[in-house]
C-alpha cells in the first residue's frame, strides 16, 4: 500500500450527515468485488465519516485528500457477514417457545469477537440458544467498549427449530393461535367499551362532554412476535434437519403468510436435495455450510449449495464450524465449492450481500456502493485462493486489522 497526498481535479459530492468515524480519504484499488457479484476495475472509493461517499472507475481526486493506493494484484471486497453465530454468547436456552427472548440480552464485549475481525467478518448475527422457538437474533459489529456500541440492529430474525414431531409443529401453530385468541379478546373488550359509551351517551344525567378513546389490552410478550411476523416487522429463520422436517414446516405453516427462510446444517448424507426445487420456487434465503455431501447410502457427491442456488434460493454460506478455526478456513472452503461447480458470483453474494439482506441490513451493509458503511477487506489476490492473504480489515472507515497505515 502507498499512502500519498494525490490531488483531485474536480469536485466530489458532499457526504450525508453521519457520526464521525474517521477522516476523509480515498482508496484506489485495481479490482473491487462489489458484493452483488459484479466487479469494478480501477476503482476509486471516497470514504468520509465511516461511509462510502462516492465510488467509480478512474475518478478524479481533489487536491489534498489522502489516498491509499493499493498495489497491483490486491483485491477489495465487502466485509464478510456471518448471520448465524454463538461466539461470545453464554446462555443455555430452553426447549420450548420463548419468542420474546432477545439474544442481545446476552451480549457483552469480549476478546472472543477478535476472531471475527481477524478473519474479515465485520457483521455478525447472533441467535439465542435453545430448541423450539428460542427467541430473536441481534446483528452486531464485532467491536465496541459496550454492548450498545456493538448492536447494529436488534430482532433481526426469530429462530425456529422444526423437527419431525408434533411438538415442533405445535410450537408454531400455538403461537399464531394465541395471536388469534388475543384479537378475539380485544374485540370483546371493544364491544364492552362501545356499549358503555352508548349507555353514557343516553344517560340524561351525564354531563361529561369528553369522548373516551378505546385502548386495546396489550398482547402477551410471547404473543407479540407472532403479530410482528404477520405484519412483516419480523422475519423467521427455521432450522430443519432433512427433507421430512421441511414438509413438517410447510404443514405447520398452513395458510399463514410471513417471511421465513431456512437454516440447513449440512451433514455427510443429508437428503434435503429432495426439496431443493420447492425451496427454490419460494426464493427464500437458505443458510448452509460450504460442504460437499453424499447421496444417502452411496458415494455420489453433491454440491448442495450450488444445487439450491441454481434452483432459485438465495444462498447464504456459513463457516463449517462456529469457531476460530472455522473462520480461518472459511474462504478457502468457499473456494472449494466454486471449484466443484458453485457460481463464483453467487459465492460472493452468499458471504456478503445475501446475509446482510437476509437480516434486513442490505441498505447499509453487505456491498460496496454510495451511502453504505465502509466495511471492506483488502486481499493480496483472489480471496478464494488458498495462498491469498487478508492484508487488512476496515470497519466503519477504520483499519482494525492488518498492517496498513491510515
């Protein structure tokens, strides 16, 4: 990297208001992976206050703005987004329905989060432990002196565990039934209120001229998340183990309409390829590891991430293990999947743009464009090659890992 006061020839648009995160500077990069699958050559990225103000090919640079000029062969891409982790969390969870539980209640700063930044993960979704319906996940930046500084967005999804049994289906159905029961209760209370108002109005002795307003009784905290699902204020992530549990999920949902995606932990001989086309038709997000599996009872290999992506699912890739070792091998593991047939553009989206969009953060994270946070990685070469090094990690416009000067 060369840090130099290169000079600009023309004006650049002013940055929108944002909390001060860093100085104004420019990154000149020979190649940028934008995160949406596209690539920009000879890119100029203007960063101010932790945000990308503008970017484009071979843009002129104003006089006096410091320039970080990358060397030939170096590649820039968005910070990785891992939407499914328990690193740094300690809660044990329960085996029932507690949709009101927030994973953010467990959050506190610790050295455990350093492993994310060291391996290029700049945004993390942390979910509550437990089976059944254990609660809601929180999106964080893996740096901060307080939990409040780390939180990017709370309640980014409701985790639901679906198994091949009646209790798993009952957890989901009962939640929506209790929401319906609450609506019936509200309606009864409204009828009582209206009758009382009508009686008061007909009472000639009443001298009150004020008109009371009906206030509906609040929903039980365990019920409110199901209203939020119906109203589109909350999305669900449903964990399934096999094709049968997917069918159980569809049966349990019935006619309910809400935003749900799938977490499919891949095992050596998992059979979910049977439902790939059905999942693809929905176009939902599917979270899985970059892992080659086998057709049950055979030695035939399958690239399930590639199959689901080709079927139409929005693929999200996760480290093979939720550990430092898993983070360290993640990009190399994704590279193996690309070599086995996964589309490279889809692979880039699956570790940046798609997981950010899944958590409702796609308007500010997950890709490199004007108005988004300056969370980016600088590699010595192709990020998916085993001999490539991660030279630097930038979080909100500040280098937090690597040996680059700013």
